[in-house]
């Protein structure tokens, strides 16, 4: 286990190193930067600013500076917002996390319940309906469903606010603040749940179908256990177990925000921050964000592999 | 010489069984029993026919700017209304469908081609080839694909790529982020296939590498590839629409479903003129859901082991 872990960590490190190089080159080679986009500046001032931000140094040197700072936990300074990138992340990430955690929770609850029922009643009309719904959920263009629901529920019916986290100019505190946030997050959470629930329901359904066919389920029934007990204690546990490997893959989604949903709903999360900075070419922030997601992805894969081994010790880690 | 035994087997088969039977025919027969999959297939075909042939019957294909007919709600002459330049929205949705479907189809084919070729090489040769190919794939899988696509999109805009060419570059971009996952899967299949008895036989026969790869190994994963390819078209159409919606994919005046929904970024169009952006959205939805349902039916038939 420890040799496996150390090997894995070294590989992770190398991959992230290569990723950082690629990310840096991609952003650095993109023509135009934050300063050239600002038409108010004179050429002299531009040169001066480039000098201050170190943008006129050779590419390799800039990469070296970026990387060595990143190792010390410093991802640079956002040019547009004039704040350290990590501080900005800290300000925005928890809003993203809030959306992600609620929608992930709902997704899993719905997926488990619907998956179990439709597996138990395989080929019934309910199951067919669920299958069609699963395909529908998997085929929705995320930005379109967001716009569509805003149009219907917020613009036409005025049930829910069209976007943002708080009503503009609101300074509610305590319970009123909480209520306002919940009111605003309903729509994005519904959309995110809808987008995730399809594939997960399908996963639980097929897991459950496999488990129900096992001998120990027949034994449990033969013992005279109630169907409820067979289904929920004997079958469901075994169907749920492989799903813990998915936890790792959720990691980037939990903390990385959602570029599209946050943009559409104007949610002040990290994805929205990225989209804003993208237009401004605020490279330190863009690189920091992309690198951050890459780290989460690699970590998530590692966690999944380890959990896979925990769930099924027959799977050897090598 | 080598073809004789196969000829004999085929000849015998046709003699014994009244109905010609092959994997292809069997699959079609099984597939045609799956009503859901058949309806998915029908919808996909209808969509293609509508987009590629439909505009020929439309009187509005000239894209002429018609000041008298600006922003009209749907009515008898314009079933889905008209846009800010007086163009017929229905015709534009169909023309956009041509582009969206073509981009989806072409980028799928390209990523399946690259992915299966590289995956097969990695899985077959192992060693250093495998290391190089799979490490590149790992790297690309580590970097989130949406920011990657956004950067490429921004590059295209910076380099002032003519809008006519952007469509082709968007295809390349989508297959660039699409191939690593495919390569990984094909490699896994290859690793297990190359240890089978029939491959030992191929080695004993002293076949060349190319022959072993393309005549003996790859045909075994074709059913799997067909399934993945079908499902990938839907994914590619979705990605293209996201990119075009954010103005980083195919740009107007070339219409795609994604950049037509861009109308929703305009407050008035969004609130007052839903006919501009809802039809392309539903076209994406209908196409992708039909492709996914059909692809799933295909999977049941062609790759029953991998049902997930």
C-alpha cells in the first residue's frame, strides 16, 4: 500500500507538472493580455505596467516564477481585481460549494430511490418511464435548460428570482438572509440536479439489477424476510458499495463550480469568476483556476482508486 | 489460399440456413424489436432529413434581409416567426441543424479514428509506445475540457480565423478533447484481446503487425466502437452548442443551434421573443435524446457485456 501510494504520488506530481506547463503555455501564448485590452492606456504606460507585472520577461522565466510561487502556495495576483488569486478563490468558492453540495445531495437521494424502485420493477411502465426520463436528463443542453427555466419560472411566472445570490441592494441578515439565498439558489440547484440525476440513476438501477439476481438475495427471500428488508438491507447495501468510488470523481464538481450554470444564473461562484476573468484575459486567475481543477481531478482519481480497493479488497492496487 | 476456408464456411452456411445470417443481420433483427431504440433512430433520421432536405422547400433560404418582417411572432407564413433581420427562424433552425449535425458527426468520426488508432497502438505494442500515448492521454484528461475549449475558441478569435473555416477548426477542437477517453478504453480492450488464443494463432502464423492489428484485433472492437461513436455524436453536438453559445465556437453568420440560442443573451429577445432561442434549444434536445436512446439500444445488441 505504501509503495503504491508513493508511486502514485510521484506520478501525480509529474502529471501535474506537465499539466502546469501546458496550461501556462496555452494561456501565455494566447495573443493579447490584460493590459493590451485596455485602450485608455498610453503605449508608455502599457510598457511600464508590463514591466511591473513581469509580462515582458522571457516565457520560461515567467513560468519559473509562476511555478516557484505556486509551490509556496502563492498563485499570483489577479490583475483585474488587484487581489491575490487564492484570496479570491476563498471568497467565491464557498458559494460554488453551497450549490454543488445541495445539488449533489439531492442528486444522490433521488438517484438511489428511483434507481432502486425501477430496478425492482424492471420492465414495468414505471421503469420504462424512468428510462426515458434518464435519457432526457442526460441529453439536456445545460445552458438551454437554465435559460428556459428562467424564462418560464422567473420571467413569466415570477415565482423565483432570475439570478444572483441576493436581491440587488438587499442587506438582509440572519433568517431573512438565509431565506433569500435559498430562494435564489432554488433554480440553479434544480438545474444542476436535473443534469446529474440521469446518469447516476442509471448507474444505481443497473447495479441494483445485478445485485437482485444474486444467490444471497434468493436466500434472504427463502428465509422469509420481508421484501422491504431484502431490498433495503440486503440488496441496497451491496448495490451502494461500488458507488463510493464515484465520490472521488465528484471532487472537481464540488469545489470547481460550474462554468455554465453559474454564468447563466449569475451566481457569484468560482465558475462565474472564471468566465468574467476570461473576457478580461486576467491570466493569473485563469491559470490558477485551471490548475486548481487539474489538481482536484488528479486527487479525485486517486481517492476513487483507493476507495475502489476499500469497497472491494479483491481489487489489487498496483 | 487463405480465403478458401472462409469461402467454404460461408457456402455451407448459406446452404443450411434459409435466411442469411450474419452478426450485422442478427443485430438489426434484435434492434428492430426494441421499440424505444427504433423510435430514437427514426427521430435521428427525420432530423437529418429535415435539416438537409427541408430548407430546399423553404421560400426563405436566400437569407435576404427583410425590413418589413422584423421580429415577427410565429404566424402562418413564418411558422417560427422571424428574427431581427426579418429572416425566417424555421429555415434558419434547419440550416443551423446542418452545421450542428455535421460538426457532431465529423468530430465524432475524427475522435473515434484518433482514439482507436492510438489506443490500439498503445495496447498492442505496450512498452514505450504505450507509455508515451497514455501519458499524453492522462495529461489531457487532467486538464478540464471546458476551459481548454474556451482557450482554443479565444485563440481562434484572436487569430481572426474566417468564420467559414471556424466550423472545421471547432471539429478539430472537439476531437482533440474527445480522443483520450476513447484511447484509454480501446487500449484496455486491446490488452485483453492480444492475450487470447486467436492472437496466439496469428503470432504462430507469423503475420505482420499491421495485419494482426487491423485484420484480427480491431474488428473485435468494432461493435464497441459503433456504440461509443453513436453516443459520442450526442456529446459532440452538446459541446459544440455550448461553445457556440458563448461565442467561442462557430460564429454567425454561419448559423448553428448553439449560436442561435445566443439571442437569449439579449434581454429583450430573451424575455419578449422566445421563438428566437427556444426552437434551436429543443432541436438540440430532441436530437441528442434520440441519439442517446438509439445508442443505448445499439449497446444492448452489440455489446451486452458492458450494460451500465
